[in-house]
C-alpha cells in the first residue's frame, strides 16, 4: 500500500513506515514516480497510477539575516586575520 500525500509505505518486511520530513516525502515520491514511469515506458503497465497525483510542495525555511551593525561588530571583534577573512568572505556572498 502506498499513500502518496502522507507517504505511508507498506512493505512485507517492515510493515507500515511513516516519513515525516517534507524532503523525504518529495524524494520518495520522485523515486516511486520514476519507477512507474519506467514500467510504463517498458510496457509493463498501460498507464502510471501516479499521473493523477500532484507534486508535493515543501516549505522553505526563511533564514534570519544580520543587521549591518551586527556584521560590523563581528568584524571588529575578530582578533585573527583568518577569522576576519572568513567573515568577509561570508558577508560578500
């Protein structure tokens, strides 16, 4: 049994397994979809049952940025040239 939106996987060896991560769901769904596409291309099945299912949307976390004052404080607090170079490199990206 495969339930696509919540990704419930039923296998004879492991029973029921739940994946919680959005990326895990997305990767699993892509793999299953590719497998059914291959079955369809090789004429093992007439039509893939996954064609009706929409892709899973995952959320992208928003990262907080540093204010200019905080970046200047980081640069000012560096006592080693190496650390200053690393911070400058990260800031420039």
